[in-house]
């Protein structure tokens, strides 16, 4: 059984927010889904050296917002 209080405590990133996930990787939120966000990883200075895809999907439970988008 899922605890409803736990679900309510999740803060969902907004489009343009910079998030951090998985051992310090960072990216800009491009799209918000029900359970996840699509993140553009080209924001990172060392993106080219990482050899990763430009975008990835991150569950809302797996990231922290490090900078909110400017209104």
C-alpha cells in the first residue's frame, strides 16, 4: 500500500528548472510527465565528454531542483 502523504511531499520541477540527479548529473527540464520529467543534459559543461544521449527521463522521486526557472 502506498502512503499518500509521501506522494504529496514530492516537489515537481517546472519547465526550465535545473535539476540534479544520479551522482551529480544536471540538466534542464523540457517536459513534465505524470511520473517523470524529460531533461536536456547538454546544459552540463562536460556533456561532450560523457558520451550520453542529449535527453533522458527522470522519475520525480529521483531528482532535486537546484535552480528554478526565471519567471
